[in-house]
């Protein structure tokens, strides 16, 4: 019984022994202390202390270096655009070892060119032994020169990918500028021999009796293009008649198309003999008959009459009638039948 009582007393006193140690440990770990207030002192006025400059070793140091940097950036952008186009149209750029070797040689040349020139000091250098030439150096130089000449000379072989790109660019230009396509087609398709000397078929439109200066009506039998204007089949054109050496020549300088007057230069050929002008065999016979009639009229006289005033007036009237009749006789006439075949030549077409 007494042992139990001692045990209970020991348990009651045990917290009193442990509590001081716990308090010391809590204090040692920072417990019970107030937090420190950080006070920042602000200085009044302008801050005169500035940071030091920091220079980057990769930045250009002079004006030429800045130009080279800009050129490099633009070339990188061009390469990126080319790569984008190649990737978009699924083109494959072959790895040519010859091209790679040429690029390496050109890079070496550029490095040698861009190496700054060093000014030699003004003193006599001691004599040195000549540098021995490497045996393969001349071979490399000759190979580099041959590669440069091969680059400068045009190649006979055409790259299919380049031709495909060129055709695609031509199609884009044709869509944007249709007039360029029209001009290119006109240049690429010259006149053939048949089209160069081909004439326009036509006929006499109606029966006519033609005299000097009369208007002759013609009808074309095919659709033609003259001075850039399309003239339909069956269109009527008109020419001015003029006689020369048993030929009836027609002068055609204008063609009416709707409300437009188209300037032309057409020569009429007879389809039967392929000569300029229309065959007019009646001209010679008409001239002979008219000449005989005029001579007969000139030989008419009135003998046996007194040369009085009345006689003179009658003679003047007879002379006037003879003159009028003579003018009518001198008018040469030619009959033209409807449907007579003709050919019209466009003189504006250049023929070599």
C-alpha cells in the first residue's frame, strides 16, 4: 500500500522535472521572441550612383560589323523563307557533295578576304628560309578554279524542280497580269506561211455598171481580224473604182463596223488571174468606139450658111452639144456581175 502511494507521488512530481527542460528547448529554438521589423531607410534627393556599363563580346564593335550583322540576318530570313516554300510544296533538296565542297572553298576564300590587313613595321626583317610548298596545294588550287568556272558556266541540264518552280511562277504572273500572257503568245506563235500570205475571200455584192470614181459594193466570205477588230462573215465593204490598163482597181481605206470607222489598207485582186484589180476587157473596146464617135462628131460641119449672128449662135450650140456628148462618150464603163470572185490582201501585215 505504501509502495503505491510513493509511486503516485513520483508520477505527480515528474512533470515538474520535465517542464524546465521543455521551456529551455522552446527558448533555444526561438520561441517567445518578437519578430524583427525591417526598416528601410530611403535617401532623399537624386541617386548619383549609376551601374557600370556591361559590354557583350558578341555585339559588333564598328560600322562594318553592323552591316555584316544586318546582311547575315537578311540572309537567314531568306533561307527561312526558302525552307518554308520547300516544306510547303514537299520539295526535296538533294545533298550534293560537290556543292558542299564548293561552299567550303568559298567560305575559306571569304575568310581570307575578310582577314584585316596588318601593317608591317618599318624595319628590315631578317632573311628567312623559303616556306616549302605543299605538294597537294597546286592541285587544290586548280580544283578550286575548275569548280568556280563550272559554277559560272551555264549548265545544259535543267533541274526539274527549278523548272517546276518557274512554271508555277509563270502561272501566278499570268493570273495577275493577263496582258503579259497575250503578248507572250503573240511572240511565241509567229505567222505561218499559209496565214502570212493568205488573202480574204470576197465577191461582188450586186450587178453594177461601174465608171471612173464609182463606189463598188463587196461582200467578204470569211470572218477576219483587221487592226485588232473582228469583222464577221458576210459584212459589206465598199471601194472606190479607178481604171488603169484594162484593170478596175478598187481603193479600200475604211470599213464601217456598227458605229465605228476602222482604218484599213486593202488591195483587191482578181481571183481568176491573181493580179491586182478586176479584169476589165470592155475598157479597150469602149475607148475605141468612143474615139471613133468623137472623130466623127468633130468632122460634122454646116456648109452653105451665111456667117451671120444667127449662124454663129447655132454653131455655138452645136459645139456645146458636141462637147457634152464627147464627155459622155469618154466615160468608160465596166459591167460587174454579182458573185464575181475576188481576193483582198491586208497590206498592214508585215511579210518577210
